[in-house]
C-alpha cells in the first residue's frame, strides 16, 4: 500500500469502529456513474459534515489492493446489484490537498510537490512505464501500458483557495493540473471515475467554471445527494432511541438544513458528539469559532447587517447566489457573503423561494456570539439584555418589559420598521432571543378558536413557566389578554396550566411606544 496509490481501507475501518450511520448508498450512485460522461463528481459541504468519511469509504470499496468485504457486507451497498462488480477492482489515487499544503517545502511549490510525490509512487508500481514529471501524462502512459483506468479521490480539493488567498500563481497552477486530469482529450482513456470533496463549489473565473465537466452537488443544489450531506431525520430519531436522547431536543439543536429531496438534514458531527457526551450543546465551536463568522458578517457590504438582524429575528432573507465566485475572498455584495455562509453551514438555502435563514439553535448561538462582539450597536445590546427581559416577564414586571421592547425597537428601526403585527412579532422574537435556550418558540400556534401569536413552550430541563404572547397593533394590551381567554388559546397547553403566563403586548403608532400586560393563567 502507498501513501497516494491504493492506500487501503484503514481509514474506513476506523470509521466503522466508531458510531457509524450507513451512507453506503452513495457508493451505488458513484457506481452508476463510472465510465460514463457523469463520472466526474464534486460534492461540497461544510466542515465536519462527513466529507473525508465519504472519501475514505469510497477508497476502501474501490481499492484493488485490499479486500473490504468484511467492512461492507452488513451495509446497504451489499444488497446492490453493482456491489461485487466494482468492489476492490480499481487502482485508486487518493489525494488529501491539506496534506500537501502542510508538507510541501514552500506554499508556492505545492502543486509541483504533489505531482512529484504521486508520480514517484506510480513509477514504483508500474516500472514498465516511462516516468514523466507531469501527473496527467504519467497517468495517461500508465493507462495505455496496462489497459486499466484509475479512480481518483480528492479530499479538500479547494484547500488552496480557502487557506492561501495570496497564492494566486499556485492556484492557477493547481487549476491547470485539474484540467489536465479531468478536462483533456486523455481523461476518458485514463480515468474511470473521480470524486472530489470540498467546502466550496468549483472555482469560477468570471461566469465560467474552471472544470465544466464535473457534476456538482452543493449546499445550494445537492439534488439526489441531499441525504448524504448529513444525517436524515429518520437516522437521528433512530440514534436518539438507541442511546436514550430526546429527539425533540436533537431537532431543536441540530435540524434545519432542508432541501427538495431531503426535508430535514442534521449536522452529523454535532449529533455524534451529543450521543457520545449524552447531552446536547454547542458543538459547532469544535468545528469553527465565532471569529470566522465575525469576520464575514463584519464586512462592510451594503445591507448585510440588516439581513443578519432580520434572520436573528426569525425571518428569511431573499438572495441572489449567482454572482458568488466560489472563493472566500472575492466578496462584492451582501449576497456573496450570505452565499458563502450557506456553503460554510451557517445558513441554509431554500432553492424554491431563493431565501436563506439560520438553520438551528446551535448555529444561532454562533451568530449571537459573533454579533455581540462585533460592535453592532443596538443589536448586541438587545441580545445581551434579552435575559433580563425574560426575567422581567416571568416576575410579571410589565412596565420593565414594555420599556425594554421600546429600546430594542428604537435601536433597530432601520431593519425592524413597523408596518403590521408581523413586524411587531419580529421585534418580540429578537427581544426574547435568549429564551430559545429554555423554550421552544412557536409562531401562530393553533389553539382554541384561532392562533396564538407566539407560544413559549419550556423545555424539559427547565421549571420556567410557559408563555402565550398575543400582539396587537394600535390597540390595547388588555384587549390582547382578553382575546387569549375568549378564544381559549390556553386550551392547547393543558400540561402547563399550573405554570402558564398570559402576555399581551401592543404598539401605539401615535406615541410610538409599547404597552404590556402580564397575567397568570387561572383556568379561565
């Protein structure tokens, strides 16, 4: 076994020894593409979403220098008709680009160093082939001499573009290498299939992709590979049942990535950490720190701040993803920044509505951390003080509640300009931001003879009261309380009736102030 040619199945073997969710259906997809015009596949997704695991799985399955039947015979792929046809039948070249960046003598020599190392192994494995300094040429000669084609797996293909923004010459040289491998007259003769992983889609130059023959599956358009981006809802529910975790809490913390062909996708690293630790929490910080998010949302792009605030308030934001150049540095608009945040996993994208939003509690906490330390006057204060607002609500201090909501609205009028009760709802959601830790917030909760504007349902770990919040525009807060009682909104919250607060909040457009009334539910 070599370092790059036929590296074996040790990587996937170690994966199988841990907590493993069967994603071998991906192998069936790749098998169907081998030898066809669909054989070049690039899958991009955020850090810790299983990119390397997938590459190691494919390596173990295709590598002809090992027998991996024991690793796959109990998995889904073993039932596929193509299983025996392709298992351990190919020479596989496995390239981890981050490895070459970290081991090359100098950054500007990365591409030359990569070719030198791989060509050396090929020359040792195929001594009958005349050695060439060019990797594409060496592969072409080897395929011609042996009659066998290669499968190429490239992990973190975009590392040069992400980590070394100033190495433009190395990036250009790298793209030329990829074109020599995958966009040349020799590609079909020497390559049976290719699978690349990365965080970013393939780099654009102007409006043209550098490698147009690749079929790309991204966080914007994962298409039929959506279920392989992370864990599906069924997979997470099964893990929670097996390991005794609350599935509802898992959904709140880590769900939120939704696609046409997979409505609920969960962050796999976070689910695995929660299972191993026996509790839910912010495991995103093990992948990223808020500093990286802070950098991008701190860019002085027109309207970016307003977009972030609106999403923190629970809204979605419409964007144009087509101008993004598929790198981390060429940001020309707020849409480019928001598109990058989709690829990094900080936002999720609705391809039908062309809207983005914050996917779940774990990521929302990262936004809060980044915003609080970004110096965003008004919004950072509101987030820090939201805990005091919640405490004032629970102790029934309606005057303090109204005052604090006034302050939140006044500090963010450019974004949260009042037009109707929906605008008021956004301000309330932002003002009570910290409540998400102890509550599930449900807007328009069906109950009684209508819909409660916002219901705050306490989580199992807290003894805080449930809240029903009714909002009124240019009417009285007491009228809001009366509506809650008359329409029996509390009926749907019977399990909380011994610990339930009714909160009426109204906004007077003439005085430009809020009024609040808080009452404890007494069963009437």
